[in-house]
């Protein structure tokens, strides 16, 4: 069994490390955009185009199983993995952490498109965007509607920021106290987020509930099916152990 773990999250790094320590023949792949992964197993950085595409890499390296542990919103990559899995009749596991549940104190407006977000946030003065990179057009429209916009990303923005937009470069985990301070400092009255799940960025959701401000929450995309799907590491590892035996 030769396993390719395609990551991009802390879950991916943890799973690849755990499998390597259990004796699996593991290769870890990451886009390498935010930071370089440090793992005990071989790491492929920069995607699969350099190898002629994912399917070619799988064939050339005699991969027997793929584990998709990309970000839950990495729709293009997840669907590509599912497509290659189907074409090559290769068993593939998708391991995406659970979504955040909406609690009684949460004021969420769930959406799927930026056009809806733009339309529904026109009434707010100060927005906090924590939904990753956005296009120039979306940024311009949000900035034109609001008095000020705070946007936080892990990587520098590849667009021109309007004068009323403040950018923060930061990588989680974030603490509740810090998120509450940001809300107070910038007088945030609405947050734009993705339902990424996990603990690293959940503090903003808690802070929004405490501050009684709405969260415009992107719903997770519908992805092509894989052979197996899990939302926890233990079950994912157990399946691979059973397949190996």
C-alpha cells in the first residue's frame, strides 16, 4: 500500500504524521502557498502540474490510495481528486473536519455566492472579512458600501485595496479575547466567514455571538463523492489499517 495524502490543513499534517509513525508508506502533498510543511515523510510541494497532473503522478509513483485532507472549501482540488480516483479505479478517502454547528446565540445568515453577500451586507458600516482571498470586484463592491472593511488572510492579498480597507496578515489559531478586541477596535457590525470547522478560527464565531453581531456564513460546497468519507482521524486511520491487513 502506497498512500498519497493531499493536505492543506493542520488535519492533513497530523494525519500524514500519524500514518507515517504507524509504518505506512506515505507521501504528503501540499500546494505550499501559505507555508512549507515539515513532516517526517516525503513531501511534494507546489501541486501536480509539475508532474504532468495528478493522474500522471499517481500512475508514475504507483500510488494505491489517496486521502483528501484539503480545506473543506478547496472545491476544485477535491473534485479533481474524486475524478482521478474514478478514472483510475483508485480507492480514495475524503477526511474533512466537521462543520461548526449553529448554536442558539449564533446569528448566522448562510449563503453560497458573493453576490448574495454583497447584497445582504449593504446596510452595515464596518465589515470583518475572514473568508480567504477575494476578487477585486468583490472587494470594490463591499468597500463602496461600507465605511470601513477589515480583511484578514494568511497570505498577502493579490488585489488593490480601496482606501477604507485594512488588511491583517495572520494565521490561526486565534483566541476569543483577541477576536473580541478586533470587533471593538474596528467597531465591527458584521462578519463574513466560511464554515471551515475546526478550532483554529472558531473564536471569531464565538466573538460574534458574544457581541451580538451577525455572521454571513458561506455554506460548504457540494463535492463529488469519494470511495470513503470521514470527519475524524481515528476512523480514517482504522480504515487504512483494515485495508492494509
